[in-house]
């Protein structure tokens, strides 16, 4: 058995206590820093520009089926036992540091409203809507707005439709489509929206130039795009090998904080924010605590999703996934990996 296989066996079996696992994860993060660091600033920019040009030659996304299997078609019960009441499967915000997970979900959603300059009556498109945390929230607080949520997951659509019905929301519709392969040109969605918002979708994408061109077709003239993505402070890279790539982030991208600035052909960046990774570390640790506390309720959903023989293995994998995310974003006090927010504008032509 090789070293990587041995490590996987130990992790999957749950043989190591949490503090040992976290120490191992920190060691791997230091290795990652050594891999991506450059000998000079000139080398760093040369490497980054090669990466930007490579992305321009790629499809919009790769391995989309794997991403769905790893996250978005996972049984809703698996995630509901870990996430907050809003089912926000992305970084939450802890302004005081003492917020509950439920409060942190709302705090981040409120920040989107402010940064995206949302107002009641707008047409709003939620690109890659997850389990509808943003779409449902906006439909509630903006009753005169029309909210269109896009997901390529049937599981997510079923959940959002059920929640909207339960809440009596008639201003929200969920469209099942793949942004990577579907075109909106010539459809009723073309030029229909004042705002497009995208929360932690871009990390699954590659060719941002083609992606942003598609987003531009959705927007009215002078419409705006708000993007939330996680990022490294200065170095973009792809997830190509390793435990995280294989089990949770196949085909994924770690953008750099400035990566979106190189893709402004169709939309122009007017504002950018950095949200400390400490907020994502808190979010991930809250998810882990909730998962461990609700193990009994979670178990039938693990068995349904992965099979009885694999439930324990995946319980341990999800534990390590949340630990790995927490340690990644806590590294360097939240200033090495964190969350970037961007506001793009569609120029009036």
C-alpha cells in the first residue's frame, strides 16, 4: 500500500483524533504555500499570466457531473444536518464573532443586498443557487421583485420549490440548466435582469471570459453582477490531485483575489471587497459541530446517499472536509485564503 492510500485508509476509518487531523491539515497547507510561492515578483506575475491565458483556452467548466455528485445531488438531509436553517452552503458572516450559525447566515445575506445595491421591484437572477438560501431570502424581503434561480441540480430545485410553497412565495421560479452548456441568447431571459448574483459558483468554472459573456446576455444595460467566491490572496491554481480534489472538488479552481480583474471584456469591475477567511473558518467549524451533534438524524441520509456499507466512511470524510476548510481559511489569520466580493457593471452601449 502506498503512502497516499495508507493516509486515506486511516482518515476514512476515523482512527485519528481531531487535533491530530488538524495538525496534518496545517502541514499540508504549509506544503501548498511552498508549492505556489515564487522566487520573485516577476516570476509570480509570469506564472499568473500563463494561468490566465490557460483559462481562456478552457471550456467554461469541466467535471460538472463530478461536482454535482460530490455536493449538489447529495441528499438534502445530509446537508440539512450540517448547515444552518437557511441552508446556506457558503461562507457566512460573523461581524461580532459571537453570532450563531443562523445569525451569521442572515448577516452575509444582508451584506449581499447592500453590496449588490438591490432594491424591491428589480428582476434578480441567482446563478448557481444551491439550496436557495439567497433566492428564498430575496423573495421574502423583496415581494415586488421577480427572482429567478438557476441550478443544474434536480435535488436542489425540488427543495427550493417546496420551501417557496411552504412560505407562500409566488415571485420565485427555479430554472434547471447548466450555465456551462446552455445559452440564454434569444430566450426570454436575455436582457431581463437588473442584477445577477453568484455565490460560490465561479470556483467550479474555468473560462471566465466565456462565463461572463453569458452573464452579460442576462443583464439589462447598466445591470450589475455581484460575485462571491473564495480565493487565495495572490496566487490562482487548479485542484488537480489529492484527497480534496478526488472526493470534494474535482475540476475545481482556487482563484486569486485579482483573477477576475483579467476578465473584463463584457462586464467591468467597479468594486471589490476582501472578507477575512476567519469567517469561513467559523462557518466550517459550525457545520462540523452541528454535524457531530446531529449524527443520529444524519445517519439515515448518509445511508440513503452512499449506501449502508459506505455511510461511516463518508461520515468521516465529511468531518475531514469541514476541518480542512476551517484550517485553510484560518491560515495566516484569514489573510491568506479568504472570500472576495466583486461588483461588475454592464456598460451601456
